[in-house]
């Protein structure tokens, strides 16, 4: 959704956000009574809409202008008031017309209906009230992808254009500190790094706070971005930055030395020391140091494990395509506030959209080769969000490969919708999301490994892996999710092996 953003509040510009019950006729009558003139050549209608989406009035003797905007997508109406008396006119309009209040927006942000939440998000963005940041941030975890995307757009605008939040705290810093969810703080930091290539005082403040964040992954992202921006004032924070949490949480044992190399590379860059040329490095350790520094700067020597890890730590999740999966959809698929569900079995489904996904890795000892590449599923797909278990089954449901295939055929025949095992690439996309992260929850060891993937898949890495329809060159079936080394690790096992779980892709076509 592309939103129009009014100018920031100033002595010559103000915004009035109207309450849902406000009507254009009442506004027109009020303005006519005060001498405002409607500008007939500055009005717009959308096809199929009975209400104008844009109307303008002027008060020539006072150099005043008022623009009325109605957004059918969100149901929000607001006024932009301009001129030397803009603040006085806006205050008068707010007193004489139904206008939104902070409590009203908070109520909408707590609503269960996605339409109401979207309306509350847009109003929060227009009000530019920093106290609403927590409610907006919470919607980044909403089940409806259009709500998540709108929340992201509101926050991106707030981080770059909003006036200082109440209490004098910088907006970017206020939004970063406002959320208790580390996953959201990670994304805010990565949006800043992606969307703003030049260092500003605002970004430097956020990086300074992030280097001391309780979450190790936020600190790691801040370390890399500090080097990329060349934020020399933060060299002390880089030296003291902890790159793991207590209890062994943080980078994997394999990756921990990489982050110490990254710390040295960042300090090297902040000191203004030039990087050696590729031809000047000959030893493996030197090549790794050069690759680490080049990846920090966004200019890698090669696509390897270092590249993929650092890109996952600095690249925000992409916007999710709005709306449900495209038709044809199974008649038994139900859209709910939490996502999608195959109704006959009350089976939750996750939608993996047709976006580019980073797959593969290059770590020593990988049993099944899985080179780094970027793959886009042609049309997206639906996959069961948790391990499949038959009704009334308690606990994990373990199957051999043949039993898994039999269950898929049985369910397909019974319900007239095709159930099948995912390919290994489909499993990895559903479990890993699009940004190349090591695990569904992020890029290291965490205390809550049951967290869902970016696309909403859960129960990953909890048992003995999951069957896929992929086979190796030797002809054996491939199991994913059986190694604590990450989503990219795949294993070939005997098809008669027990202790393996299953989740199914649900084909959107009904042809069997």
C-alpha cells in the first residue's frame, strides 16, 4: 500500500484525523459557514466510490488551504491544513468535528478484526504520537500479512520523518527501545541499515543503544552496521560489545570466532585503515579476514557462509505480499485471524509467498550438498504449520517414509485436495524464511527454539527431523531439520527409519 504522508506539524501546517463517524457533509457545512470556498477543479473520485477521495477548500484572504483525503483501503479520513493560521484552524476543526483520540486509536490497535487494526495503524501514523509506538510495533507479529506490511510502512516512515516523540526522545531511538520483542528490534535496526546508506546523528544514537542491547543478535547487527557506516565515535562500544549471552546463547560454536574476526575488522575500518587487495592475500586466515571486512561493507569476495550469515544479520525481512494465496483455493481452506486452516482436520497452514529465498550453506561436514543460491517458488505454496498428527493422536507422530507417503495419498483421496511431502527446498523456505537465517528463529542458539519461522511454521528442530520428497544421488530420501547446525543441513536416511515426523504441502489445485 502506497500512503500519502502530510507535512510535519509546524506553525504553517497541521493535520486533523477524523473519527470513523465523521461525514464529509458536516465538514462542508462547517467550512462554508466560516467562509471557506470549495475548489471544484481540485477534487477526485475513485471508480465505484460514492464519496470523493480528495476535496480542497481555500480561504484566500488568509492564505489558507484545507485538503480532505479519504482512503478507501483503510477507511481513514484526514485533513491537511496549511497557512499562517494553520494551527488555530486545525484546533477549531478538531473541536467541532468528530476527531480521533489517542485512546480511540489504542482501542483499534487492540481489535481482532484486521480492518479495524489497519485503520488504527494508519491513524497512529498520521497522529505522529510516539506513545502509540508500542501498539504499532505489536502489529509486526499480526497473523494478517496486510496488517504486518502496513505496520512496517508506518514504522519506516516514523523512523525517518516523524517529529520528535513526546518527552524529547528521538523517534528512531524511542521506537527501537519501545518494543520488548527482540525480533522486532532486529528488524528496525536492519530497516535503518538498508534504507539509509548515510550515517546521521539519529542512526548513530540507535547504533549506540543497539551495541548494548540485551539481545545478542541485535548487538551483532549493530556491530556490522557500525563498521559499514564508519561510525568512528562508537569504537569504544565496539570494543566492549558482548557477542554472546549468558548460558551459551548466541552464535553457534562454529560462528563465534567469525564474530571476533568481525570485531577486529570493524575496528580496522573505523581507524581508517585500507583493506588489502585480493591479490595481496595468500593465507587462508588472511582471505577470511578480507571476506569478513568486505561482507561488512556489503561488497563480498564470494558467496560463502560468511556472506550468508552477515547478510541475514543486516537484511530486513522483505515486505509480505498483501492478501491471501491466489485462487484456486481448496473449498475447505478457512482464513482466520491467525492465518489459514484446513477445516476438516483443524489443521493450521502457513503460506509461503512467491518471494526470493536464500537457500543452502557452505559449512564443513555437510552430509548432503546444498550450495548457496536464491530460489523463488513459482506461485507460493501452503504447508502445514506444525507436525502432522491424525485426530486424537497425542504427542509426536513418527512415520517411516512409506507411511508418510501413504498418509498423503489417504488424505488426498478422502478430502479431494492433494496432500504431498514438501521438496527439500520447500521445507527450507518454510522453515528459514527469505533472509538466509540459520534457524527459524534467527542466527544462533536461543532459549526459545520453538519460535516460529518468518512464515509461521513451528515445531521445527524438536524431534528427529522431517521427511521430504527429495532424494539424493544414491536414491535415498532426504530428511530436513534433524541437525542443530541449521535449516540448510540435510541428511540421507534409510526409508524404513522411524522417529521422523512429517508436514504436508496442501496443493491449491483440486485435480488429483
